[in-house]
C-alpha cells in the first residue's frame, strides 16, 4: 500500500470569491477554496479537504494583502469556526450576502424582485443571545477547553473570549473552563447551552454522568456568583432541569415592545439569536403582510409565536403550525399570557403533508413562512390551495428560498414584490433573508 501524500504549503493569487466569502484560486485546473482569503491577494495556504471537483484550504499567511482587508477583532479568528468574515468590514460582508441572494434568485428561481430591499441591520458585536459551546478536557493543554469548533478540524478552539456573544457571556470561556476543571465529571460534560433573556441568563450543562453532590454545589456556586440560572441535561431535551435557583419566579422571556408582547421561552427553545434584528424583522414582516381585522392569517413553522402573537393583534384569526410539540405548547401559553384569544396553534410536520389536513381546506388571506434551512417545498407545492393574497417568506438559506420562490412565481403565478438580506449573523457567512410575494 502506497504512503498517503504529505500535504505541503502552497502559494497562489486569489482570483475570485465564493458566495460565503472564501477566496478561490485555480491550480492545475482544479479550484481551491481558501477561507479568509480575498480576491487579488497572494496567499500561502494548506489544503485540508479534498473533493473530486474542488479542494478546501486553510489560510496560512497573506503575502500581498487586499486593500479591503482589515484586522479581525477576535483573537481566535481564523481558527474558530464561528466567524468567517471578520477580515472585512460590515459593508463588505453585507455585499457578499446580498450577492449570494441575488445570484440564487437569478440562477435557481429565475426571478427578480420588483424592489431590492436595503439590508436589515443592527448591532454587529455582542449580539448573540443563544449559543452552544463545546467542552473538552484536554490534558495535553492542562485545561478544559470551552468554545466553538475549529474551522478546519473537529477540535474545540482554544479561545478566551467571543466578541459576538452577548455580554457578559462574551468573557465567560475562562470562568467556565475553571469551573468544569473542578468537577469530578470534567471529562463527561460535552456542551453548554447559553441563553440570554431580558430577565435572566441561563446555562444548560449537558452531562453524560450524574454529577456528584460536590459537583452540584460548585455549579450552584457559579450560578450564585454570576447571577445566572443553572440547568442540568442528562438526556433528551425533556430532561433539562433547573438546579439554581430552586424556584425561578418567572420564565425566561423577551419582548416585542412595538406590540407590547412578552414571549416566554425555555433555555433550549429556538429563539432568534439577535434581539434587535428580530424586532425589526417582525415589524417588517407584519408591515408587508398588511393584515386587517377581517383577515385570516396562517403562520407556518411558527415556533413559540414570534410572528403569530403580533399578527394576532392586527388580524381577525391566526393559526400557527409547528412540528415541535413543546414549542406549540409554549406558543399557546404565550397567547394566553398576552390575552390573545384569536390565535390557535397546532402540531404538524410540515415536511410530511398528506393533503387532507383541515387547514389546507380553509381559505387564508395571508401566509407567513419561516422554515429551517431545508425550506418549505411541501407547503409551497400546495400554495394554490391556500391561495393567500400576500406571502412573506423568512429564510435562513438563499438556495432553498430561491427554489421555493421559483415555484411560487412560475407555477403558482405570484409576483416577487421585494427581497433583501437580514443581517442576523454579522461576521459569519450565514445568509438570512426575506421575500415578499403578492397574488396577481
């Protein structure tokens, strides 16, 4: 058996950029994507992943820099897999994402909006109120690593601060590392979920073995010292249990001040990570749907009611549908707490629609879609049966948005009225966007 070819550093000039901001060079007819490299730069890189038609590489050194390059704010940038665009300014980042959306709509949907929306922007640092940190006891480093996965390897980044995490979480890597290092189960604690609510901070420690009494005391002491709630998760999400304080008093919550709505959530529930952008997004979506007191509105992939509850204030009837039963329960509780009796929530897997569902036999004036990365193909295929006058589609993947937009425009006769990016995740390549459709 032949020996595996040893990888060696290479040097090349970057010719162009991919939709996620990676630089592209061509060597011997094969494209190489170099994370962190900019068009026009001469760089040294190392190939890390080999594919049939292209390779992926790690940037080692910039020999000739682009005038667009700036110094990254985070000391872990380049190693950490969380952020990939800190080497260019905010305007450049948004231009990359806007181009990705435009290219996908033109290439896949073969559609152009009547109006391109200005990017929806907000805070670019300390914005992230939800995160999942990986944990690993690494004897070779003499410490427990707490952070995000590395960009080019399955290891945990040796980091001490995260500039995009909401304060005070941004500087908690070392205190959490020190805490876990004192536990008897330090090698059996693989992750921590972080959640910042308007009234409290919550930490959920995933444990593979039961903590000792001494471990529990140390975790509780951390909660007391840092004024945060401490939870343990021993198995699935239904095993999440709060150990500090003994009684919470009130649920975690965030508010939508424009609508005077409070939304309660559990620390492992899905909530939009950027509070300021979420408020702007909800405002814009409802403004574009233009609901009235006689309108029936369908909110698909509704979660805990982020759009449903404010929609209920402006509409006659709202039905929210979500696949996760626990989120539906929470949404119904939130409607009750906000004294909204014209909104109902149901559990349904929207990726497996049979066609006989009762809501498909009803008429809807407005539809809001906020699916996961896989998009809303099954729902969009049946949109003629729903026949809404207006549709707002909130997307976290421009490719699936474009696929679904193509069906709405070319098969169901909708007009793509407007589209634009939502800068929900600054400094990352993640592209959140919104599109508005109207019936001809």
